[in-house]
C-alpha cells in the first residue's frame, strides 16, 4: 500500500514568510504522496480590522461566521494564503494545486445546528470525494486544501482545519497507508511538564494519556488534539504526529500516536 502523508498547518506558521518557506522545504522532502491542509492563523482578523469588519465570538471563544465574515475567510483562506503556499511549493518543485473543499466537490458539509450556540456558517464534514483526491494524488499532484466547504445547495461554509484534515485522512485509509502530521506553532508535542518545553513525550499511548490526564499533568488545551489523534487511529490512520514547525525535517521528534 502506498504511503500518504497529510500535513495540517494552522496558526502563525502560515503568517511568517521565512518560516513558511522553511516549512515547505521540509514538506517537499517528505517521501511518498503528499497532501497539505492549511488554516490562516490570525490573518483573517487582521484583514477584518482593516476592512472594518467585526468578528464576534461566542462565550467559549469561537468565531461567529456571519455572511460578511464568510466572505472574508473565503478571500483569505481560499485566496491569499492558499496561493502563497502553492507558489512556494512550485518553487520547491512540487506540482501543487490550490483548492478548497468546494472545488471539485471535494468536501460537502452539513451546517452545524444553531443550538445551543449559533456559530453561523460553519459546517461539519458529511462527505469527502475520495475518487477525485485519489486521481490527483496518483498523478503526483499535491493538493493544497483550505478548509472551506459547502452544503451542496450553493451555500459556502467554514470548516475546522484540524477536523478537515482528519476527515480527509479517514476516507483515504482504505487506499493508502496514511500518516497525519499536525504542525504546531508553540510546543513541539505533548509535554510531560508544562514548565519544561523539552519534556516532549515521544510516544503517547492511551493508558499513559489517561493516567497523566487524571493526575492533571496534561494541559487541558491539548485534550482536543490528543483525543482527535486517537480517534484518527481508531478510524484506520496509521500514525499521527504532533510536531513543531521547526522540527518537520526530523519526524522522529514531536509526539507520535499509533
């Protein structure tokens, strides 16, 4: 079975041109078939401020995607950031194509319910067009995908970048040996001690995670990333890696889940 590596990037990593060039250099060096999923960091917020658009938030800190914000994230995700990434990949010799979930009907979603909290035009993945993705990958094309999606009825929706990558990965496990790499802009993995940046746990098993969590040794902010990693493994993904952008050239680093 062929190997497929899905790299998922969000945060300030995509905002610094020099860091981005280094990241794509390391991404290009990964052997086998590749797919890249990206967010936009805080760029949408910066553009919103310049355009006089207020991005409201829910009580738990999630952005509310109203019509104006949906237009904004479409421009930033699907436009500026996506094409900047593709340009750097072409420079690095990758046959990259910039896409969103809307293009080629790659990802259809269902709008999330308005209760208990109305987050606006946000979707959860309903279907991934694996046939088209496989066609692209088998032609040695590198899909560069922004997490914009649609409901199949002509309406654009915003997607969560991490869940976007995992849903795509899950659907491709019957065809490829899939590894998902979540590139982080802060810690280089899951830390044993929150006060020690070098205390990265190299391999995290479920039993160990449960014990560390019960003892309060895992930062609650990492729960979602860890739970999603184990869920991906349960759905056929071979390996998940949480790693700092600066370490992508050495995939022995970071925290691994199998």
